């Protein structure tokens, strides 16, 4: 194969505009409004979880405004991996790349299980796990046929998902009351106490689930037509959209009845609506079917994200070269799509082999994804500070506002969240650390693989 052909085989196709990137940014996350977050009520109560979500929303808002500087300065499919590699060298790239990969590979199994749970409402005989496998097969295939088609589908289902959340709020509004929302709202108690703080910190992973993976739009940077202009617009409008929807959904669902009945299930919105309109209402069936679009939007978007992360890591020699190959016709990383899917399907069925902490399978998978995300957020903000110091002349089409305050708030909140997640999920944290150690061993044994990788100017550390 010629050098030119090899280069084409490792390139992605730039076809995405601003609206498509907004659809990816919001679509990546919007399933977090449909499920997952309500597990936080079990430990913190509605009021305690409200505080946790306010804290996490502050972290994400300051993070996105800061992260946008990195994604426009270094528009690379590796996203956080590329920023940390440039700032801290190969080891920094490994840490950020591993953490991002854990986040994006473990988030889809949780979403696919929720898709199964929603379908199970309509078809009680359907096993949610096999529905999850079906979701993987369908959306890996859709991602494989081209990013333009995939992004158009993502935008379509994201818009429907946003509309459906607004419809949900309107339908349940007649049954909403503040008394329902605040009843025993402090970790199951009517009064705030010292134990409430423990519940609030324990609920942080599920508050993060409201916003998890929005940063994945950066991994589509090489497929954006004008990333320096389109990414800032997509990110800023995206985070504002998601913050508004998160609080709307949480407050409305918590005020329609006994919120504790919604705190350990994968389909809180249909069950909340059922409290208001009954089991036979057409509104309920509409929510189940159209609500699937929210889950599908995130599942589909994160499948796109993990494949681009695996592709970028493999192209730089951090993963086997087979994952860096793109389809000759569709120019999509098919091997990376399939590889991440295999890991995800194994996670879907993992409770048949191991149960961790007595928590539902979905809660454990969510927490694992959150651990990866938090490590990546901290590394990204550290990269921003380092690059500001070492590369002051780097072209920065968008600069983090109120620097250094915004990235400092983001990294501080990230450290608090990471400490809380580790403290309340020690076994899962040890598993995460064990996976990182194994990954680091592979990293150390494959230096020649990275040396042989094609030169990438955007990955070159300033000190090199």
C-alpha cells in the first residue's frame, strides 16, 4: 500500500456542521435525563440529591467552558488523550486515554440495559439483556455506514428526545406538588442531619450521570467542517440545554407521588407518569416509545465516541493497530466499533458472574463510567493549565472565560467528586485501578509500537 493510501486509511471524513455537533453533544448525554439519576434519591433523598446536582452542574459548566479551549486548539479525534499527550507526554496521554476509554466503553452497557427496561414495559416477556444486545448490533451497524448518516440520525432522535422531556413535564404537572418533592427529602428523613452529608456525597455518581459524556463531541473534531467555530457553539448551547433539562426532569418526577418508588429502577419517567395518568393512558405508551429516542440518542452517540477514542489511541500506537483501520468505503473505524461492542456486551451479562456491593448492575456500570470520566476531567484541566504555561503561542480560537478561575473550579469540583466516588465505591475503585495497572503494563511493553506510529503534530508534546 502506498504512503498516500495508508494516510487515507487512517483519516476520518469531515462532514459535520454546527447543528450536527450540537445534536451529538446533547444526544451523548440526554439518556441521563431518562434514567440512572434516580438512583441518587436512594441515598440522598430529593433535596439532598438536588444539592449534589447543583454542585455537579457547577463542575460541568465550568469544565465545558474550559474544555472548549482545548478542543478548538487541538481538534483531534483522541480528545482528552490528545490534550494530555501534548501537555504531559506519552504517560499523560495513557492516563487520559485509558480513563476516557473506560468512560465511553462502560456507559453504553448501562444505557442499553435501560433501553431493555423501557421495552420491557411494553413487552413484559422480553429479556432486557437481549434487547441490550440487539441495540449494540443495530447501532454499531448504523455507525459503520458513515458519520454523516449517523450524525443525521443522532440529531433527529435528540430533538425528539428533548421534545419528549418537555411533554413529560407538561403531562405530570397537574399531579405535581412541592409537598411530595420535599417529603423525607433529606436522605429519607424530614430533617437535615450529619448523615445527610454522607448520602449527598454517595449520590454524586448519579448526579454526574445527568451530564456524563458531553465532552465526547470533541472526538468528532476531525469530522467537523470547521471545528474552531462549530465546537464552541455546540458545547456552550449543549451544556445550557442539558442543565435546564436535568433540573426540570428531576423536580417534576420527584413531585408526582412517592419518589422513593422511583429511586432504584431503570425507567423512572414512565413510572412517574403512571402515578399521574394511570397504566392505560395513551400518554404513558407515548412516553415509553418516544422516550426510547432519548436512550437511543445517547447510546448511538457514545458508540460513536468510544470508536473514535479507540481509533485515535490505536493510530498513535497505544492500542493494537487493527483498531486504527477505517473502512475503505465508509471511512469509519469499524474494528473499533466492534471491539468496544464486545466489551460492552460482556458488561451487560457481567452480573451472572459477579455482583458488586449488592447494588443493581446498572448502578455499578454507571459508577465505573463515572470513575473514568472524573479522572479524564482532572487530566484535561491539568492539561489546560500546563499548555497555557508551556505553549503560550498555541492558536486558541476560544479561550476559557475567567481563566484561571473556571478551570480551577472544574478541577477542584472534580477532585471532590472523585474522592466521594472512591470512598463510597471502594471495591469498584480497586477494579478500576486494577484495569489501569494492566493497561499501564501493556503501555510499557509496547513502546516500539508507538515509535512506529505515524507522526502526528497535534500529539507532539511541547517539550519534545
